């Protein structure tokens, strides 16, 4: 996996440092398939692989179901990060196993990447995924109902825009009530893309870049949000999560930003993996939030 060096908030460049960050980077780049096998800690999980939700080769997802799934099992769409330039669902099997072993149905979907596409095409891919899941959930024994969103880094950015900007879901016949809750892991919700050379060519020019900033779409009727962030994140400034939570709260919406001391960008998502769950209570906080009534 290539190093992700984009700026987090204007005027600040922060990089991941330390042995724990290096461990997480290695795990994501080369060992995630092995991690996916042990993450469930023996809990029974069924994986439905390579399900096509659209015509493009990257319109594919894997669906993870707990063995004891019922029609009321919550459904979660997870979107991985990678600076909108790289990534694959195969590297995030550990997320599917971890959450499914805790009683959630989890879809991990691919989406088209730059340079093949630019903003907002990957957002529409994610919305297409959501519509497909809502239409097909009954095929996997899940009852109709709101679907949760979850994402890490660039994936959290995409998930937040799906939750806040209605045009994406509307393009596939879905509305706000199709969504339940949102868990964002280290999303760059407040970034100004035009000021970040590494990704500037993916997004609209400065005069239109608010279209790509989730904080500008804060709204009272958005899904409840839990925005998790490592306090020592050296890639995406924790201020991003604080800013979106504050913008949502100012409009009367339910949103909380929660920070983990000593945790960096990669460690945050890797804390979902069974062997690393002691790094931070990410999975406990996520499952508690997504199963709340």
C-alpha cells in the first residue's frame, strides 16, 4: 500500500510515526488476508463473495453474515480508505469477520478509483451499492429497514457525503430514511481539497470544492453519527471529526466525536481485528452504537 500523505486540515501536514503505525501499515498491505481469518476468534461467519452490484468490474462486494443472523440483524455498508486512489475489499476482510462475529451483517464494497474517475463518481458507486443492498437484503434473510454506513478515511468521507448530500442516494431511488446510523473512522470531513497537492486533481477546483466537504452539508435530519478518531492520527487531523460533530450538533442532529489517545490513522481501523482489539475499543463502541434502539 502506498503511503498516504495528504493534508488533513488547511495549513497542517502530519505524518504517521512510530512502531505501532508501522505495524498497522504492514498489516493492511500484506497480512490482512491472514488477519481476516483470525479476526472472528472462531465465531461462525458466512461470506458471500464477489456479488455484482453494477456493470463495472469494481462494482463488486463481499457480504459477511453471522451464523445466527435473523431478519432483524442490522446491515452495515463498510467503505475502506486509500485516498480515493487505491484499495480493495479483499484487504478488509478482517472488518467483515470482526463485525459479523459480533452480530452484524456487513457488506464491504469496492468502488472506482482515481485516475479512472474523479469526484463524485466514487460517491455514486457507494450509493449504487446501498441501493443494491436495500433491494437484495431479503435474498440473504434480512428484513427491510434502514441500513447503516461505516467507513475509514476516504471511505468515511464518502459515507458522510452519502448521509448528508441527498443527491447520491436519490440517483438510485433511495432517500434519507434508507439510512440508519453512521460510524466514521478518521474521515477528512473538513478538508479543502484544492490545498492538498496529493489529491487536488481528484476534486473540483477551489471555487466549487465545498461540494466535496461534508461539513458544508450538515443537516438536522441526517443519520445519527459516531465519529471515531485516533488522537495521534498523523494523516487526517482529528479536528475533522470534531468539526463535523459540532456542525451537526449546531443543527440539532445527534453526533458525537470520540478520540482514542495513543492511536494513529491505521491503528484505528486495525483495532477492529481480533489480535489488535486491545489497541482501542473501536469494535465495542461501533457495535454498541449500531445496535442501539
